[in-house]
């Protein structure tokens, strides 16, 4: 898949940003009962948008949403439970997703094999992202009195599957949408494709 033309790029960027805002900002996320789509947004952004500047823009958006959400609760950003020295490691967690998607982007086609491959890369990237973010929070966050491997592995198993499943659910929706749009665009430009 080539980098999309400018109007398509901005449309995709806007749709992904809206998904992040709607689900990451707890006011909207709770009202809509939607889990956070941020991790899937980073993977799909890397897959579809690929530009490094897009990655930086989504990083800024994620931090801005967190800042606004925490301030809206009347708390100081740096005194919030989730904002620890480990918060900086989210850069690496998001990079695993964005650059995993970016790595696969050249192979993306609207075929079952290519879409399955993208889903598999999404699984690997989401798992790595969780290991980075959860591991950093556990080991570097200073929130656990006596961190140890046993407790960490227990928490990893407790939260990892939910995190990865949520991310993969959004990735699956994105890939299905991509396939449907690609099919519709192909049918519009080549009537014989629709006949096959």
C-alpha cells in the first residue's frame, strides 16, 4: 500500500484522531462505553499513514488528551497516579505499534492473506507494546512497594489478554473497513472485478 494521497491521508488522520479522542478522554469513553482505542490508532496510523510526523502528532494528541482529562478532574498532571517516570516509556510502547504497522504497510492488500498478516503483526505489536507499557509502569513507576518477578508475571497475565484483545478488536474493525473500501473502490474503477 502506498502512502495515501493528501486528502485521503488527512481523512484517515482525522478519523483516527477522533477515535482516540472519543475513547481515550474518559468523559467521552465512559459515556460511549468504549474501551481506549489509542493503541490500535497507533498501529493503524503506522499501517496507513506511515509518516514520522504523523507518529509525532499522535503522541502529542495522546499527551494532550491525558493532560486535559487529568486537569478536568482537578488534579495536577504530574501528581496523577498513572503519571510516573514510566509515562515516558509510552513513547516506546506507541512506537512498537506505529512502526510495526509501518513495517507491514508495503505488504497490505485487500486480500485475506495480507489482511491476516496485518492482523498477526498487530498481535505481535500489541503484545510488545503491552510488555513495554506495563513493565515500565510496574518496574519504574514507583507504585509497588516490593516489585518482584512473580507479582509482575501475575499482573502481566491478569491484564495482558484484555489489553491485547481490545487493541486487536479495533485493528480488526479497521482492517475490515479497509478491505470493504478497497473492494468498493476497485469495483468502481474496474467493473470486471465486480463480475468475478
